[in-house]
């Protein structure tokens, strides 16, 4: 069965409908592209056709792009280049049809789908919030290879085109019209009628050419003048490098594709674009990013949706996390009751939530009505009034077991029988907390990451007595909230903080041995971490890190003994960003350079002479994470390496281009990992001793990933 159907109306308007059989969405597979090629030949020969409208028959979606599985399968440059050349040829054929063409777009129009729409002479789009254009190829480590890097700058101008191509971001209806990507915006219901009208009006007229939108004065001059245009490229490259530190080749290649095409003409531009696509598609970085894409998709899908209905949630503790959690629940339509110990603290929780709503409104993620209605769904109290309605309560009170047990008991005294109790604790035992409960099977960990509105991960922690119904209810809710749940078993620091803390601690150890804050942070940033270890410690709070370190020490023993520096700083009142005293200097919200007074708190004077190379900095910090990750698998905190990798990427931003911590370990080779751990253990002690599971895996020639 063909993916395309067409009909020609009495006025000679051909309406081509794409509806990929047995798929929820339209994808441009090699086969679909082949069918399109044949169809275009047929249509070109039909003399009665005056104009053409291209549409999708999938509910709420135009075309989501090329087939990612096919991109993943590309192993040789030539193969990638050939696929791109063929795609370019087919879209050029579409562009050169002897009659006007209109893309009628409703829903996502992504990647190859957007390149198809660009090859049409006009784009008529619906004003539905789901309608969005994007060229997200760079997020998969490749570039738009069906002519996108050539057509887009010619349609939108250089600055707007680079903004889309280099970031992969989505553009929604009103902006699409403003920048000239869409010609007409209409209601979904009238989309086809208006697209047909547009096609009729275009009959006999030349294809519109050149940049469609008005651009502001400096932009127009800068990119229009060959002498100043290099400045636009220079700025774009600078932004890419500062965001990626050169770790991601795709945006730089895409920049090259745009620049080359504009200076050498379309024919050479297409050739260069296809060549670059072939090169990028074979890189390990692209393969890693594609694996991550699949993992993200898999985590979004609910294998066993829970029937438990959660429409009213209580939040205990209206601090940094409580305020953020209340906002998230309310934005997603839940009614929320927040409780704290006094009205000032409740007020602070409201302010946190209101500020997030405001930010999201300004960014256009929410409209003013959605933001106001969201905030209206939150109420506050200093007692448990109203908590008897809650289907779920999430506690985010201070990290203290006695206080957490007390609020659990208080809540249960007023709660509905089936209400769930979730703790946002970073490290305290869920099993131990549940000892205070009359119904421990309804007690679970729901560990959000800071800031709640941005971080995609929720660690769902299964205590010894937590029921599977409770775990599944929290996982389903997390997905409804737009988060990615990873289910882990209870244990000190659960999964993410247990692996993160040895890394942060090692950074402090290196400081004690004469390293510097700048050098260590810069090196870890260059490795690909989203921020250096000391900056992260300041963000988390040195007080919090100190507490979590102690909990890990109690639970896991001497091998995770914290550096004396963290304790010393905590005792001197260095809590990090929250009180403006940390590894860095703060002036209000502004962060300055490192705070050198930290060096005076080293428990032993720095040796100074021991110059640590960048390789050693990365090795020591990352090898300890690999060791802890191996132990987490051994102890069944989690049972799948890919889920462990996902938790670290989505929870702490472990560099996505490396594909995950355990993929990185496999890439190094487990024998090498062990050799390095042994060498460091001779030098620095037992914290580096390789775990038994790692030794036996290496001996058996196994990897984390099969
Ligand atoms: N801050 C983070 O980065 C982060 C990340 C993940 C998890 N957590 C966890 O979230 C929890 C809260 O952390 P936070 O950073 O929001 O702390 P916070 O200090 O900002 O807020 C804690 C709030 O709890 C309130 N509180 C104390 N006793 C209470 C009681 N009996 N009833 C109601 N409220 C009470 C306090 O008044 C305060 O407003 C902790 O368990 C922490 O480990 C924190």
C-alpha cells in the first residue's frame, strides 16, 4: 500500500495526502522517499494539474522527519552521502514542478518534513499549539541533509536560519509567520480550504523568491553585506563553541554547510551538505545521541499505566523544592495544598511557584490564562486543613529523618485511606521512613532534581515494603508531569546522588592535593559536564553535600569517606550560592571568580608541587563514578546499564555526546578502567580499588552493554 494518495479537483488542484500505513506518524523512510519520487514524475506529467497542496492524514502531526533507525544504521560516509543526495534530488524535483506547491501543515513539521515544506513554494499552517517547525538534526549529531541548510537561509535570512539550524529548536505558529517561515496561519479546521485557496491564487504566478520576512536594520545590513557577513558567522561559531566546548561537531558542520552554500552557490552547497551529513552520520557521537533519543522515548512511554487517579496533591515544606514541586503539579492541572511551619515560609513557596509561572509565561511556554489558572490551583496552610482530600502528598521538608517521620505520622492522621506518601529526600532511607507509617506499602521516594521545572528526571525509589501499585502510580504521574521516571531500589543516596557524591568528593580531594578550583572545574567542563564540580557544590549547597556525604559514609563505609574540606567549609558557614559563600565569590546573584579563602581551610597544606594533569583530573573524578555505578548494578539498586546512564544524563547532565557513564566505560575498555583504578588505588588508597563485579566482567571479556 502506498503512503501517498492524491486526487485532482475540478479546478485542477492536486491534493496529495501522506499517510504512512501502520504508523502513528509520518516518517520519510527511504521507501517513502522513493514513492514520492515516482509520484512527482506522475504529477509533473499530468497536464490538468494547476497547483498542488501537500497534506498529512495523521491526526495532529505533519511529518516528524526522516527515519531515525535508518540514520542509526548508516555505517559508511558514502552511504550517508548517497541518501542525502537522493533526498536533495527528490526535493529539488518537488521544487521544480511546473505548477505552484503548498504545504498544509498541522502538528509537528520536523527535520526532513520541514525540508519538504521548504521545497514547496508556500506554507499554510494551523495555529494549533502542536504545530511547530524544527530542524532537530544537530541534536542527533547530524545536520539537515535534504537541502535544509541551503533553502532555509535563502528563505529566512542568515541570522534566523542559523538560530534554527544550530540549535534544533522549535518554532511555533506566530513566530513562524513573523520570520517568514509560514505564509498563512489559520485554524486547523480551515487549513485545507485556505491551503487550496492559496494554491489557486498562486496559479500562473512565479514562485516567490528571496527572503520573506522584514528583518531589523542591523541584522539586514550585517548579513547582507559580504564584508560584514563573516561577523555573523564568527558570532554564531563563538556561541556554538561556548555552549558545546567543541564537543559536538554537528553544529559546526552545519554552520560550514550554510556558509559554503551561500558563498559557492546551490549546486556546490548541496554537494557539501550531503558530504558533511555522510561524515557526521558515521560518528560515534551521532550514534550515542541517537541511542539517547531512543532511551528518552522509551522512558516517556508507560509500559503499565497505573489506574490510580491523582488529582489533588499535598506538598509538605514550601522551600526551594516544595515551591517548585507545587508549581509543576499545578501547571499540569493538579490541585495543590502547600504546608509549611509558618506563613512566611508558605508565602516563600507561593513566590517560588509564581516566579516559575511568570518565567514560563514570558518564554511563551504558557499563555497568561494558563499561568494564572495554574497559580490559582495552589493554596497554602500552616496546618493540615485540606490534606484529607489529597490523593498524594510529597514531602520536601528539611533533610532530617525525625522531622520527616513526624510529618508522615501527622499526615496519616488526617489522610484518606488510599493516599500515597512520597518523599523528595535526596538520600534518607525510604525503608526507614516507612517504619513510621501505618501503611508502608504506600510510602515511596519521588526524588525531583533542582530546579524542578527544568530537570527531566524523577528517581522513583522503591522501599523494602513499597507496593508495586504505589511505584507504578508515581511513575505514571511523573510521566504525566512531563518527567522521565527511573525506578530504583532503596539504598544510601539511591542511584544518582550515590554516584555523584564520590565525583564531587574527589574534586575536593584534588584541591587538597594542590589542584586549583579553576583548573579542576575547567577540565570537568571540557570533559562535557554541564558545570564544574565546585560550581555544582555551590549550587547544591555545601551544607547539603556535607549531609549527604555523611549519610553515604554511614551506609557505605570508609571507601566514601568525605574530604575534610567539605566539613571544614560547612563549619565555617560556607553553604554555597544560597548564602553567597562557597567555592566561588558571589555579589548578590552575580558570581565572580573562585574564593581563595577556601584554600586556607584545607585540612592539610597543599603540596603545590604535585602538578595534576587534566587526564588525571578527569580519570579520578570519572573512574570513581564508574566504580560506584558498577556497585549499584551489583547491589541491584538498578538492573539495567542503559537506565543507569539515562538517570545520570537526565539527572546531573552527564555529557550526552558520550552516550552515558557506562557507555563511556565500555568505550575506554573495562581492562583499561581496572588498570587505572588499580594504579590510583596504589597511590591514593582503597577508594579506587576495583569492585569484584568489574574484575569478573573484564576477566570474562564482557562489557556493560552487550
Ligand atoms: N535543594 C535541592 O537541590 C534538593 C534536590 C532534591 C531533593 N532535595 C530534598 O528536598 C527536601 C527539601 O529541600 P529544600 O532544598 O527545598 O529545603 P528548604 O530548606 O529550602 O525547604 C525546607 C522547608 O521545609 C520546611 N519545614 C521544616 N519542617 C517542616 C514541617 N514540620 N512541616 C512543614 N514544613 C516544614 C521549612 O520551613 C522549609 O521551608 C530535602 O529533603 C532535600 O534533601 C533537595
